[in-house]
């Protein structure tokens, strides 16, 4: 589990939306895929330790290999 279920459900509850168990599992799987992509981008970008200044590099397609 990447995100605490209670925190996840609380966020939805605070907006007045109920979150079913199945929907939670689907969203959790999506988050796991997203974090996996971030880790792969860090590895492909030769980032050994992700620091706050590196977050923008692993989040999206901003990082081009020509800038290594």
C-alpha cells in the first residue's frame, strides 16, 4: 500500500464523495504505476538520490537526455 487507505478515504470524504473499495484499489494501482514511472525516469536520468530539486525531472517529460 503506497497511500494510507484512511488518508485516501478522508480526502474524498472531505469533498463529500464516497469512495468504494473497488475504486480505491483501482486508484491505488494507478498511483503505483505513476510512482514506478517516476523511479524509471530517475534511473534513466542517472539520478541516484532524488532530492527536492529533482522532482520536476522525474514527474514528466521535461527531462531530455541531451541535458545530462
